[in-house]
């Protein structure tokens, strides 16, 4: 799992009282930023991690176990110059106290993200998509990730680890043929009856991994798309298979559930075939499943023999 780091960059400022007083406080203003937190796409490696982040923070200024909201769903975006995720607008550390952070990614645009709090003000959970569901039935699916709860003392000037987890299951398929001169073409591949939209509830735990649970919407069938696809219905692959090098279309992200079926349409020398693979077990959150298919091309060959002649006595005829 990728670790996202919280970094504080110090800048000296002077703060003076607004009332008539001779007291002047001089301290440091520490900007909050996140190091290495996609444009739309699936996070396969840490280098893919370029989504904006939504962060909620609470603050216990007196360190008495009573927290208040510091900011809610703060947007942090990547800055190429510093390789940090910086607040938009900038967010700054308080000069003392205890803090908690909980984050998700990507930053919600069309779906709502609603934090709720315990009686002492600590972050209780996130409900993501309660009014407008998270809809990932789009051409370029995006990863949905959620963090563990980060509890730290303020202010911080050293990097702070923030660990994220995948909320979906990822499905991959590969295809090749057995060694043959036959032309084998995969026309399309679809997974049936999967959930691609729903509501995600993230529940943090102090010193432990956050848990997440989906409330799913309607099931749909989803094509494994080629890179050239123009939409979710553009599932034509027309991939000519080789024996040595597997072909793989784009992965599919699904909400964890019972596994369903994968339907493969292909041709051998122009003759169409359909194969339905009924799967078993469950797709689990954060797991990547790869189904490797080999199309066995059995050439039709005849071994011909001719039975010996059976002699029949036609009689003796004299003409």
C-alpha cells in the first residue's frame, strides 16, 4: 500500500493582538501538504498516484480529549514544483494541540462526502455518495481509496505517514492461443451482473486499519474495453491472438461481491464461438484478480484408411 506523507513547510510571520496590548507573538506558520498522493485511471503502482485528496481534520487544542472541527473535506492538489499535495486554499497547522486526519481520494466532484463525528468531536465515519452515488460505470474508471486515521500532535515539521487502501476489486483478463496457424480473434469480453455504483461508508479506528462497506446499486454488464474505446458500450476488441504474447484489455473495477460470469466472444478462422466462464467465490476489497485464458485451437485432421476389398464370387460365365 502507498504511504502518503504529511509535510509542514515553515514560514516566519508576526502575529499581534487586535486589542490594545503590548504583547506580540512571533511564531512559525506551518503549511500542511501531502507528498505523493490520477487523473482518471487505476492505481497500479505508486507512480500512478496523482489523484486530488479530500481531507477532514479535527483539533483538540487543550489535549483533553474533546475535539472540534479544524476543516472538513479540504481539497489538496499536487504541486509539481515541490512534489507535495497542497491545500486549495492552503491549510496550516495550529501551534499546539492534538489532531486527527481522515482522507479519501479522488476528491469528490459529482458525489457527496459527508463526515460525521463522535460526541467528543472525533471523526466517526465518512459516508460517500449518500445523496449522489459514486458512479464508476464510465469509460476511464477511477480508483477509490480511503485512509487510516492519522493522530498526531500539532504542529509537525516532519513527514507523517498516511496509509490508503483500495475500496474496489480489480478484474483483469489475458488471452493467448495454442500454437497453431489458425486465426483466433477475441471479439469482446464482458463481466456480467456486477455493481459499479453505490455508497461507501468508511469507519476509522485509532491505531488500526480503517474499515469500509459498500451499499451497492443496480447490477450491470461491463465490457473489458480496448484503449481506443470511446465509451462503455464500445467493447469491440478484435484482438488477433498469438501463442507467445498474451493480449490484455483494460482492467475493470467492481464493488466487492459474489463473483459472477465472464462471457468471451471469439472467432477461429472467421467462425464465431461464445464461451461463458462461471466464477466462484467472492471478489474482495483491495484484491486484484487476473483470469488467464488460453484458446485451444484443435485443427480438424482426418486419418483416412480404406478397408480391404471383400472378394465376392460372381460365378463363371461363358459367352
